């Protein structure tokens, strides 16, 4: 997951200074909003969990959910369970002034994107939430964003933890798929074609705009901020690819870096056609027709699916994605020689691409 390395991070703030904004909204429970909270005392941990994160069981495979020492789920026979976890920290993965509903949405979306990259259908989630202070209006918006996306994909929150400290959100998601049908990074073979869903680089432009590093017009700003704050996990695309793709990964740390992970795991190389990489109209407008390819290739936070398909199976994609909610674009080919090479208009193109984001390497 790409991070907000240039944003200030403050610790030890008082409740009045913390990012729990005083929003004029109602508290969230499934089924609607309650009036804005006006309370003379702070709710306890148990009361906060009860009010904002508990709901009636919605999945028959949840034997026991929130409220005990652990959750119990019933795994379907003949299926594998896929598990993924991600942490989002304020000032690292999102700016301090990000709307709490967007924080809730993105916290789950980045995890669902991991399941999508493996072809799994999401089912269950746990949440570990650390708050600087209790602000029920912030919690109402956060839980509305979280459960709005969870409801869309029939994900049930089955447990978690709530504690006090600098704002961070850790979500673990679990999903399932028929045994032996998972997508992995190590299946690409020389000759396979490389595809990507959606468009690449929009979230990076949104980051630059937030950091006052780039000016965008109103329409481009709205599009790029939406892609940054409310990414769409390609769950349906991942399911469609289970029996066709030879390898897959979600684009979280930049297309070049994440493709390199497939190439390394599969012990192959690749050639990418830069002009084939799908760039949105908003991005082309921002670049004034001169696309900054290093930025597009390394920006991160796209949460699109990058995958390889044997050439003999590529024709099946047209049928599989005829009714999909995203486009797919062929952008390159897997080659036997190690390394990532680029072409532009059919000619070899030397392009120095930064490594992409790494938490401990300073970029």
C-alpha cells in the first residue's frame, strides 16, 4: 500500500486537537442514521462496540460473531480460506483531514483488493481500531463508510479490538474459493500476455493535489480524490479470472513495483508498452498531453488488478468481462529474460523508474 510520506504526523494531541472531527451527522446503525450525538459522558469501550460495530448476524456461516473471546465460522467443504490483513495509519496512509467515511471505506477496500487479487469472494472481517479520543460523530461516519462497503460484498464483521492511541485501523479479511482455484503471483510464464483493470495513476494525482504539489481542475480533482479516498476493489474481476489468469496481484505500491513482484515470483521478465497503459481523461488533462510515465508507474494506491493470461486463453476475456464493472487493457508480454523493459510506439524506451513505496527504505 502506498503511503503519505510527506504529511505531518502529530502525537500527543488533546481530544480537541485530534482528528475525530466534530461532524454534524447522525450515528450509524445498519438501516439508517440517528440524530447527531449530544452526550454528557463518554461511552465505554463495550458501549462503543455495541453502538457502532455490532449488528444482527447476516451470514449463515457465522456461528458466533462479536461478543465472545473469539469468533466461530463454518467453512464450506471443498473450499480454501484466503486471509489478508492491512493497517492504515493517519498521516502515513491517509491525510489527517480525510473524511472519516472515506477512511472507513478505504480501510476495508484495500483488504478486499488483496482477496480480489487471489480470486477469493470476501466473507468475514475483524477490525482493530485505535482512537486518540472518543468522538461519536467521527465513529458514526467511519462505521457508515466501513459498513457501506461491507454490505456491498456481504462481508460480516465478526470481531476485533478497540483501544486508545494514535489513529490507526487494522482490518483482517477472510474469503473463500473452490479448492485449488486461487490466483497467485508465481504462475506467469514466458509468452503470457499482461493485462490491467481500470486506469492507472489517478490516486497518485489525487495525492499530489492534496499535498499542494499539483493543481487540478474541478472535474479532475473530484475524480482523482474519489480514486484516492474511495477505491473500488475489483472483487468481481478477481472471481472471473480464477480459471483464466496464470498470475495476479493488486496494484497497491505502483504498477512497476507490483509487476516486478509477479516477475520475481515467476522467475521471468516482461516488456510493457507505455502507450497501452490505461490513463484516465482526468490524468491526461492534468499532464497536458505529456504523460509522466515514471509517476504513473510508481504512484500506487490504484487498487486495480494486474494479471497475466496465456495467449491461447486471452480470447475468453472478452466474454468474461462483457458485463464487468471495469475495463481491461493489454499492456505487455511476459518474456524469459529477467527484468522489466519498456517500449513506446514499438521502439525500445529507456525509462528510469523509481522503486515504488517501501515503508523502511524511505520511499
